[in-house]
C-alpha cells in the first residue's frame, strides 16, 4: 500500500464530493439562509445559543470524532486496504455525510428538536416512542463505555503492595491533569467570549497558547493519582454538571478548543504520511495486502465475514448513527445560519473520513508488527505508526517518543468531550419520551414534571451509564456496532420520510438506508444466533463461557432486530405513500 498516494488521492476525492455532491444536496433540499434558525428563534441561554460557525464546527467535530475514525479502519484493515478505502470514500460521501447533513437539516426545520420529534411528526407517535427508547439505550451504552475508557486513561497503577506505581502511572496522571486544566481554560474562554465580548480571533489565539501551556504543565506536573473507581465517581459528577450547564460556559468553548488538538493531530499525521512517502520510508513498509479474503483470519477474535463486519466496524470513518443524535441534539440548537449546516455536518463527516484514511496509513506502516500481534490496540497502532513516519523525516528522528505521547494524549482527551455530549443527548431523549411535540418540561405536571426535570433526567442517565460502566459494559458492547449502524439506517429513513412529506427529492436516501438496514439486520441476526447457540449448547466448554452478558446480547439483539423491522415498515409506508402526511 502506497500510503501517501492513498491519503492524497482519497482527500482529493472527498473535496470533490463536498463541493459537488454536498452543493447539489443543499439545492435539492431547499437550504435557505434567509430562514431564522432555532438557535435565534428559541434562544434561551441554556441549550439554544447561536454559535459562530468555527465554534460550532469545533463542538460538532469534537463530539462525533473521538477514537471512532481511528479504531474502525485499523480493526477493519484485516480485510485489506482496498475494501477499507472504498467504504471510507463511498460510504463517507454518499452515506455518512448525507446522513449527518440530513439529520441536522431536518432538526433545524423542526425547531431544533431531536430526530425523535421528526419521527413523531412524519411517521407517527408510536414510531417516535420506539425510536427514542432505542436511541436512549444506545446512548446509555456510549456513556458506560466512554466513562470507563476515560477512567482507564486517568487511573493510577498500583504495585503488589498496594502503593501507587509512580512511573507506570505518570502518563495517565498527565492525561488527567491536562483534561482538568482544559476544562478550566474552556470556562474562562466561554466567559470572555460570551460575557465579556472578547473577539473570537483574539480569544482563539489566546486559547491555542493556553492549550500548549496545558500540555506543558500536564506533562511536567501531574500530582493527582486516583483509582479507577474514584475517577468513575468524579466523572459521574462532572458529566452531571456539564450536561445541564448552559452550552456557552463549557460545551461550546471546550469542544471548540479541543478541536484544535484534533486538527493539530491531523496535521502531524499528514506531515508524517507525506514525509514518509517522499523519503522512501513508506515504500520500505509497503506490506499491507490490497485484499486478504472474505473472512478475517488475522484478529485474535475474528471479525467474521467481510459482509457485514466491514460496514459495522468502520462506523465514524464512513457512517455512524451517533452523528445524527449529535447533529439533531446539540448542533441544531446552536446553528447560526442554515448555510453553516453544509460545512459543519457534511464537511465534518468528510474530515472524519480523511482521519480514517490517515489511520489506515498508520497501520500499513507497522503492518508486520500488527500482523504478528505485537501491537494491536488501535490507539497504540495509530500513535506508533504515525510517530515512526514522522521520525523517518530527516532532522525529526528524535521526535518519535514525544509525537507518540502527544497522539495518545489527544485521542484520550476526545473521549471526554464525547462523553458529556452523549449524556446531554441522552437527557434530551429521556425528556422527549414523556413529552408531546412542542412541549417542554415546564408544560407538564405530576410525575412527568419530575421525570422531565433536566437534573432528574440527567441523574437517571448518569446512574445507568456510569453504573453499567463500573459493572461490565463490555459484556454487551459487541452489540454497539450493529446498534449504532442501525441507528444510522433509522435516521436515514426518518429524514427520507420528512423530505418526501414536504415534496422534496428524497431518492438519494433509498440506497443508503436500504443497505444499512440489511447490514445491521444481518449483523444482529449473526450475533443473536451465535449467543443462542452458546446458551443451548451441550458442550461444557462452551457453556462455561456463558454469563449474563451472553443472555443480554441475545435478548437485546432480538429486541433491536424486531424494533428495526417495525420502524422500517412504518417508515416505508410513509415514504412510499400509504401513510403520507403532506
């Protein structure tokens, strides 16, 4: 694999897709910059707060990116680089970016409400309830996983005697310190920009300098050494507060500033890929095959057959249902102008695709070690591959360790940004389940008023998510890939139904939503039948591996399968005229 050629040509294709296909979509859907966005119409200083395009891009991109576009392509590389590249490019331009752009635009035209409300208005109230339940359960799983991941990157390591192993804990302590400093800096940034009227350009320069200072301080001064459980409790308190705080004081500024870390990571990676290509180092590591076969025989735990594994494993780098929840949950409530939807949603997705291509380049550079199983953790693969590429450039040989550490720190930091965004989105979903279209928690009484209270709804979400994270979310995590992609299929179906109801061209959704439904249903079928097979097996060795997670995957997988069928049928009835609500 010629990594430099793949990345450069791939990025050029993504740019062409953004200009021409993204522009065509805007015309087909009737994007109108003269319309007042919900951020202005419903501005409340809490959730509905207009944000300048660069700031909102920072929030949106930081929330959707995380480790997804890194993990997926690296894991899917076991099928060869050609299938991965094709899915990233085709999926990104015609599936993922359409999905993200459509979800954001549909929410804008429904007063910034989530896709659940779009489902209620355009398909039906029952479908809305089912969609919200599914979305909420998916988000609880995200909260559980990300809380556990963040705590794992912060936790101290201990010796056999129970004492803190300072040397082994240093990196984690640095990550924790940098994250804490970053939160404090974001609050100061928000106060300066939104309450003191500081120019965004000046505040941005100061913020970037602040990021560097945070990194320097955190790498050299990190006195906080706490256990995993303590960090889980601290994270629970943090996301509880962060998810109900006004978006201008933390979410907007933190995600905006965090995006510069990601942009910086991508610049470093691009320098490494191009540098390795120009110096010939890439040619010396041209080991990754174009295609390895239809079945994964490389992973320690096989991904199975390329269909559906490829399309479930590569989510954020091609299409991810979580993106629709971000776009319709928080981004839509902050959009300043309708013209901003294209660069933020469609463009943000394609930037993720570029990062996915870079991730593939990273694993190709250390393919022999990856194949041998010496380096398999995706974050480590990414950091090692890119840092070695950078170190192959004359004059930068001594930077490998530093670059690798910075890359790991950056990836870890983004898990935290996605965590409280997911918590806020789950709160929205929980509230909307009890409310009728157009209602807020202030419009209801009794038990509904209590359940819909932002603090109560968030607390329930935090307890469920963090509790699951502390007791073993990994037991049911294998379902997440299929659940996430199923969410994408349902989001595509929802936007398609709405566009059809208002008389706009929706045919660009037919193939993506049909394909993703088939992929996810097939994946769920495989998971359920495999788990049922384990439960009903008469082999003692197989039965020994059965635990509560096996039963949970079988039950939840079956429910998700049935839910998808019901929603797909109702959505198709709406789309194809039998239940049209024009």
